[in-house]
C-alpha cells in the first residue's frame, strides 16, 4: 500500500512540473487566444456557494395544499395525474415515468423580476441572483440577472467575484 501511495505521489509531482518537451515562444509561454466578445472568462469555485445566494420571498400557492378536485379548482389549479420518474414529478407522461395518482397542478404564472435578463458581473447587480446558463455546446452564456422569483438555482451556477459558484441542491 505504501508503495502505491509513494508511486502516486511521485506521479503527481512529476505531472505538476514544467513540460520540457513543449514548444516555447522566445522563452515565454505560448500565446493564449482571446475569448469571443460574448464569452465570459471565469473560474469555478468550490467554496460554500450558499452564502452568496439571495433567497427571494415567495407567496404561498393555494394549489400546493389542495387535496381534492373541488379545492384545487377553487385555488385556480388543475386536478390531474402526476407521473413520477425517480424523484422527479411530471405533469404529462414522460418516457419511463410511472403514473402515481392525482394532484393539484398550479396555473399561477411565475413572478418576473424587473431586471430579468440584464447583464451582471455579480450578485450586487441584480434584484435576484446573477446566473449563467449552459449552452448546447457546453460553453456558458454571459451572466444575467435571474428572470423569475421561482427560478431554480440547482441547474446553473451563480456568478460572483469572477467565479461560477455551484449550489449544493437537496434531493427530496
């Protein structure tokens, strides 16, 4: 076991050293290409991101507590089936999801924030949170203020102090 640990430590030390076989440009580092105008250069942070989050107050939705079709209609919701796939609940059938019963689905529109979609460079620039989205090619969009009070922050990082901060989201 000690030999394995020592070998691993030696490999780490060697791999962290300078690459002597790499080409150099007059003794300096190789040129770095500039990012595109719409690209944001940032680093990932692994610190406790929850300390940067702004939690916005949300009005309770009466449809969430409705337990039958009549109370659901009174609350402005739709009484219909739910489909479960692991821990996720869906309003409509999804591939692999199982129909588990009926529930009240809210029809209340989300609450839009006044600065939704505005460019930001940190939390202080937004009413809500400064967030970034992942594009289809894996790159990030420039940070923007979150659009709705109800937006989940579990699928995108906060942008704060030049770093992306991922939240630790609970699994229900």
